[in-house]
């Protein structure tokens, strides 16, 4: 009797898990269809807001001057924005190089201050807010470059009443095949994920750079000091408490992509650990808001936040399907209902996972080498299991900087 109850529970759980995996994929497939339509843009506004442009850096002497140069060259009145370099326990020439370019350097160092991006940002933003001079804060990384029109576009979004805005992220370096693969991923995400979410009233995904928050949001929601993915944690916290994150297609930020597997794995493991911590903190609250306040932004945020467990859910689902293979299983039943099932299911897998996203590259007129590199993405899939396991056991105490070396200037990317 107890065995039968256990078997029944396993059958129910197996089918629920299969339905969850299918519905999640189908949800984002439907969402992406909005990417075939033209996105809306807020009208330009004459009122020029004052911006604090904040750039945290830890030992970034190889790239910092290129980032500052791009910020200085933004096509926005010079008296309407100030650049703050937050030097987090730097031991190289980062501070000297930044000061030589005429920007303000805030040194977050000393035995009384623990290192870490989140801690440095929280400390610096508190000091800048105390000046009571700025309408909004924009954030960049030391390896990122700002498009000249970045602040003007963000100004228009703020004028439209938006309070938290993510710019469009593109890769600045595409020399290696790994960087090309990741660059292709950004293009697909922008067209079929970020744009549709903005158009349909959902919240965009934060990337840690190219972000703009109103001073009110900055003051009310300070940066978390301990999460290894402070951007994802901020994203879920804002959505959980009802602040919509919008997307600015024309506010472009160029970011450095890892060009070696070692750097890629180091970054991805940190992201996994941070995403797991973020889910632990906010997932229940997101589902609560989605269900009890009928908030579609919170629903999508909860679905997105749940994706960090996807690999574990797939593994458990596969085990349950095998254990209950002699009982009803949704996937097996669907497979048996289709003529030429093997060929059909291969096509259904290849089209939404490989061929359909590649359409975004065509629509965005991506270079041929980027399009070709996209089809190498499955190669990175071999790292998913070890990355997930490494992320589970990774220490939370050290943020873990990714080394940046790409010396690309904004003049190399924009005429």
C-alpha cells in the first residue's frame, strides 16, 4: 500500500515537472514573437536631467582609460553629468589613470572596508546621494563603453516616467570564437527577450552595466553588499516591490566578453552562485506578488528566477520518467501520438532551440561570422553540469573579479 502511494506520487510529480518544463519554454517562445514587431521609443524631452555616472573598478589599469574616454565623449551637456570612479581596493595604477582624465575618484579601501562590488557601490552611492545634486544614477563597468547618445536616451526614458532602465548590451570584442558566440547571444536576447518584455509591460533583465535608476530608486533600494550577482539581486528586488525595469534600445553599452574558457567558466560559476542566492531570497516573494496581486511583471520575474534550478529540474524529471516509465508520462504519451515521432520531435527541438533564435541575427543584420558562431553555442552546453555543481559549492565570501584586457575604444565601434 505504501509503495503504491509512493509510486502514484512519483507519477504525479513527474508529469507536473514535464508540464512545467514545457510551459516555461512555450511561454518564452510566445513572448519572443513580439520581437518581430517594431519597438516603441519615448519622445525626446527638452528638460536636461543631471546624472551621476558611477563606474566601480578593481585593478582595471588595462582598460579603465577607454571606458572613461567613452563616458567623457557622451553627447550630453558637460555640466549635466559627473563621472565617479569607485576604486575598490585598487593596488595598481587604476586610481592614477582615472584622476589623470579629470574624473572624480572615490577610494573604497582600508581595513575598515571589505572589498566587493556591491559594498563599493552601496558606499559610493550613499556619498553621492548626500550631495543632493543628481536626478538619476547611471552605472557602467570598467570594461564597458558607453555609446555617445546614452545619456540623451536615458533622459527621454526618465521624462516618460520610467525610474529603472536597462540599456541595450552588445559585445565590444569579437576576435575569438568564444566572444563571437557570446556576442550572438546578446543580439538574440535583445531582439527576442528584452524588447518583447518592454513592449508587453514586463520588466527587463539587468546586466550590471548600462543601467539607469532615478535618485528615488537609488535611495530606496541600496545595492546589496553580499550577493555575487548584485545586478540580478537588484532586478528581483525591484520587481518584487513593484518597480518596473524598462529597456532602452537606443542606449547602447558595449561590454567585454571572455575570450578564454577559463575566464568564461570563472564568470559563469559566480553567476550561478549569485543566481542561487537571489532565488533563495526573492523567489517566494515574487510568486506571492504574482499570485496575490496578479502582477504579470512578478510572474515573469518568478519564472525567470526559477530558471537557475532548470538543470536540477531536468535531471529530477528524467529520473522520475525512468522510474515511472510503465505509468502515464506526458512526454512519452506525446511521443507515441505523433507519426514519424523521432523525426518530428527532433524538428520540434531543433527549431525553437536553434533555428528560430537565429532569425534574430538575420533581422538585426549581424555579421556573417557572428551568425556562424551562434551555431556553436551547443558546445558551451557541455559545461552546464560542472558549472552548476561548482556554483552550488562556490564560496560567497569573495566576489571574484574577471580579468579585462580588451583595449577597444569607442571610436573603434562608433563613427
